C-alpha cells in the first residue's frame, strides 16, 4: 500500500523541495502520497508547483495533494514533517530589535537567547495543535521537526506527547563535511561520534580511516589563515575547548559569553568569519531583505527555471522514513530527544542531540555517556535555560521566562538583572497578540 508523507508548513518551499526530492528517490516511496499543508494559500500553491515539477521530472507515480485543512493532510499519514514559522516579518524583527536596543548583538536569533525564547513562546501553541492532531489522525506516524528553536520545541513536544518524534538539523553532517574538506579526506572514510545540544553538539571523536583526525584539523586551523578565517568563532572554540562544535560561527557566537559582548570582539571575531555578510549585524541584513511574499516568488521563479536535480541530498528525513516504514534499511543519524540515560552529565529530561538508530522498530537513541567537563558546563547552562523557558511556556509563567533570559550567557554578560527584566517585559508587551495566555 502506498505510503503517505505530510508536510505541515509546506510553504517553506526550499525545505519542501529538497525533502520531497529525497523522499521520492527511495523505491518504497516513489508512488507515495505527498500531502502538502500550509495556512497561507499562496505559499501552498507555490510549493505544489515546485513539487509537481519534481514528480514530473522523475516520472514518479506519486500523488501530490495540497490543502489548507491540517486534519485532511494528516489523516492516515505514515510520516509527518514540520517546517512552520509563526508570526510575520514584523514579529521576527521585534525578536531582534528590542534586545539590540539593550546592546545584545544578534546574528541569527532562532535557537536560544531572548530572541529565540520569544520565537518559541509564539510557536508553541500551533505546534501543540499539530501534535494533538497527529495523536488523533495518525498516532503511529513518525514525526520529524525542522522548525526552530529546535531544542525548546522538541523538549516541549516530547514532554506532552508519546508521539514518536525527533528534531532534525543538518549542522552535524554539514560540519563533518567541512572538517573533511579542510584535511583533504573523502567523507566515505570519515567516522565520528557527535553529541551535546542542538547547534552546540561536539564531535567527541572524529576519525579518518579509524585514526584520530583532530591533530590534522588543528594543524589546518593554525597554519592556514584561510581556514581559520572561514569559521573564526568555532575555530577559537576548538583551539580552547579541544572539540569541534556543530553549526556556524554566526550561530555559536550567540550561545556563550566570549565573542559578542564588546564592539572590539564583535569586530575581531564576528564580522568577517561568521558565514554571514555582513556577519555581525542581523538588522542590516534584515533591512536589506525582500518581503516574505517577494522571497517566495523569487524562490519559485528560480526553482521553475533551473534544471531539476533529482539526486538524493544529505538531509536525514527521507533516510529515517525509509528505515522505519520503507525498505527498512537501518540508518543512524543525530536527532533531538529528551535526555533519559543518554548524556550522563547533562540535566535529566532536557533536550539533547545524540546519535539515534532508525529501523523498522522505530527510533532508538544511543547512550553516549558523560561529555568532557568543559563541554558539559557550556551545554548545561544553555540546556537549563531552555528547560526554564519550556516550563514557563507550558505553565504560562512569566517569571520563568524572565529567569531563562537572566541566565542566558550572552545576555547575562551584558545586562543587569533589572535591565534583563525590563527587556523581557518589553518583549511581552510587543508580542502580546501571541501571548495572551500569560498573566
């Protein structure tokens, strides 16, 4: 019987295009139903045009449906993917602009810190509705989340539901490929163990043909300025902490105390080597970007005019679905799940990113053991802030949201307790239309 795979937030056209392309490359799914759902009819129509073109180019017998009705999209689904975004461009700008007034320099703002906490606060209600609908219409489905802030959302999802779920991010495999390129190693000769929290996991082992490759990575970073400058923040973290971190320098510069607390440090570490242009100022990039509608139309025009690439990519989702309810080819990936017996020296129940084995039995997280102590300190501070934010959201407790921001490393390095509370109060006021359930 053909499988059904549902995309909630299908209007995120880039994700939808790439994931559909990957899914259809597996023989078990070439005749599946791809069910696209979005709350924006225009974005949904754009996504369907793109997916229809992939199906036609591959001459697949797949069926593509598009609906504004979430229940219809989820009914009978074997796999569910979420790529939703709650709020409009002004809301996202507010997440960044108010902290900036208090001197907090944001590069991305979608993972942790006050900007991400408020993105989480407004994203959780629709995500909870999705979870409840999955429980009703496809309770045995595998649910994979790509929406940020990944750790807070996955922690909340797995705290309120028994749906089989994990969160996915391409930073693990992406960084592994970057490190291999730096040392001239083919990826098929690289093995690694990576664990921690989303966007701040570390390669506890990174080997080339079974031999520790960290000496080669250190040599490349310290002797080749082009490589050092490519990822200044992450390279500094590696040189001082001894292990390489996932996700970009732009992201990681926000998650600690070291790089964004003074103008001279921002200029030295966060302007030229963060992978963003300009790397140091989110608001400059924001002011220069097109509206959301213009971006979608530009994406569609590009997708419809470029040659179709049907080669399978490196995102995990299609491989996971194939392992669980496709051809049952076992697959190991890094995913986001709660920490019950996985990383010994991080908080019990927090969201961690660890190796997970996918097979016809489902998703089986793998015990990692303790992290090196210097990594555990960094991860634990951020994970505990995320725990407070999730508790505050689930309980409607403003004090816990404020306290989550009080201990955010970058925020605490810049502001007093009273200043942080004032900033959080302003964020609550500015985003009140999304947060009416808070006292």
